[in-house]
C-alpha cells in the first residue's frame, strides 16, 4: 500500500510529460532511418553515402508520434459523433 501512491504519481507524471511532448512536437524522427530519409551505405573506402529512400517515412524523415496519432483519432471520432446531421441544420425540414 505504501508504494502504490508514489508509483501512481510517477506514472501520472510520465503520462503528462509525454502528452505535453506530443502537443509541443507532434512529429519525431523516423526510427528506421534515424531521421536521414535514406538508408546509409558505405563505399569501398568505408565512407558513408546515401542509399535508397527510406520505405517507412518515404524520405520525409519524420513520423507522427503514437500519442498524437491516438489524440487525432479520438478527436476525429468525437467530431464525427457530435456533428449535426443535415436535417438539424434546416429548420423547415
């Protein structure tokens, strides 16, 4: 019982920090290409050079964060569920 309160407080702080990160910066670097936009290859001398375009981010170098994606889905669902229908906008129908 004594560890329950600090553990829940720590979990709440981590959640709030991640939510503020998603609000401030909704996009993060691509995890596959590490934000380069392409796969790094090396030539015969061992120097890095650009390779093919990253398939995951398609060269955009950014990805949407999971928390921001869930927030966008929830907002879209709420918006679609509370949008008035066409007959509610027209008083003569």
